[in-house]
C-alpha cells in the first residue's frame, strides 16, 4: 500500500504543481494586461487634455 500511496501522492503533487504553475501564469498575464490598460488610459486622457 505504501508504494501505491507514494505513487498517487507524486501524481497529485505533479498535477498540483502544473495547476499552480498554469494559474500563476494566467494570473500574471491578466495582471500585466490590467496594469498596461490602467497606465494607458490616464496617459491617453492627459494627452487628449493637453492636446
């Protein structure tokens, strides 16, 4: 039973690792896009006001 438990534990940790890695990548991409949008909007607004 111990080898089976260890094998299933390894599979779960691999899946969890891949899942967290994928979630982290998606979240980082979304946050980067949101930051870029937030930075561009006020910049365009100020440019329009100055122009």
